[in-house]
C-alpha cells in the first residue's frame, strides 16, 4: 500500500502534516474538513513512513458535552464553563 501525507496550513508555504495514510483515506478526511479555514494538500509519504493521525483535542472521550461531569466533592472534573451551547471545556 502506498502511503500519502495530508498537509494543512493557513498559508501554502507553511503546511504541516496532519495525517499519513492511504490516498483514499486522506481524500475522505480532506473532504470532511471542508469548513476548516486554510489550505490542504496531499503528497506521497517519504520512504519508511508509518500510518499516523494527529490526535483531536477531545478531553475525556466523545461523551455528552452538554452536562459537566461532577466529581465526589461537588466540583466538575473538567474545567470549563456552561454557555448557550452547553458545557465548553477549557482545552
């Protein structure tokens, strides 16, 4: 399997890799990020590259973020605030 690199950056000169995988997976992820500002580019991966993805900034997994988790002392286990769209964690 030939690996490719998906690059992203706010300018075309300073792009950083966000994913290394097959061409089809890189194209699907690029398509899913259509609302992200900046530029995307797909290139062939260098020799000896391994499958890699940049981790998301999700804290505590993909659980419901509408209500903060309360610990046994009565405080929230994740720092953040409650806005009009629900609980927003400080990341």
